[in-house]
């Protein structure tokens, strides 16, 4: 039984060509269509990237509309911090802000570019807020725009770094025992996933996870990490609803 969080991973009716990531000569997936020569996946069925419990068919094909028909809750708003080359900021914003406005409308997301951290910063942070489908569209268009505007060479894949915040209680689960989970994530998605050590949780008790890779690798890693967070939250809720919580004396 899929929870509502996993249902939001399905992206119905999304045309990949509409993202503009299939511009001339650009292949988003490597020729082998996945790490270690995994063959292209049908829209439904077993997905070796994520294990049988998870449905990410929307990234690789359009799932049937019935797959999400019983979803009643509104998709959860997610925040992703995407880093782009400083010199690409103008192309993303567009003349008089037209491109970034169109992008936000197209994706159904809020897209803001943070001020430069220093005058010589080589990267700028793009803050994208929206449900999973909006994240997929917004990030896909940004990856595509950077390729289109030749910020990456013709033979070079667009690889960007994204940061997402996770509850500090879930960070250990993302890492896994002896780093097992994070290593599996990297092998399955071909993205680099780093949970920096010794982070001080922010005011919401959250820490950053850094994900680097091409568009599909990054998206798959983001979805998998969100799924781990959801599992941790559900377990915490069950624990709270279960036996009475005994408060330890300080």
C-alpha cells in the first residue's frame, strides 16, 4: 500500500520534451539508459533504481491516471536549493525577469535566486519551492537552459549540485549503518550524495544533504531521500500514537 507521500512521486501526463531538456544533441540519460547498463524501464512495473516499494515511473514514463486517483491529500511542498554557475544567472532570469517568470508559471513553483555570497562567488543558489512535479519541471528546465546556452560543452553532461534539508532524526537513516544506505543510493542513482558530518541542525532541527549529478540522477536521489524522510516521520508518528511516551528526567 502506497502512502500519499509516495503517490506524489508519480508525475502524470508530464511530457519530457516540454521540459526543453531534449534540445539538439542533448541526451539526458547516458547511452546505457542508466547506471551499469540498466535497460530503459516501462512506465509501470519493477524499478531497479528504487526497489519494489517505491513508484518512480513518472520519471521514466507516464503512469496511468488511475495510479493517483485515490490520492486525496495535496502534494507536499518541497524546497530544493539548486546551484548554478554565476555567469548563468542572467540566462535563467531573462530580460526584465521574463524567463524566470515563465519558468515559475510553467513548473507551478516559486523560483528565487539568492544574492551572491561574495563578489567572487562562482555559484549562485536557486531556491525552488513546490510539490514533486513542480520540482521535476523547474529543475529539468534549468538543466536544459544551461545546456542550451552553452554553459556546458556539447559532449559534457550538465551536472549540478542540489541541497535538500532533512530532519536531523532522518540524517542517520540516509547515511545508514557504516554508510551503507548512502553508498547504495550513489550506486543506484549514479548521483553523488553527501551528508556533511558535524552539522549543527537549524532552527527547524534540519540538516543539509548534498546531491550532485545529471538531471535524472539528481531527481532519483531526491525522491529516494524524500521517501526515507517520510518513512522516518511515519515511524515517529506511530511511536507517538502507540505506548505512552515517558519523559526522561533531565
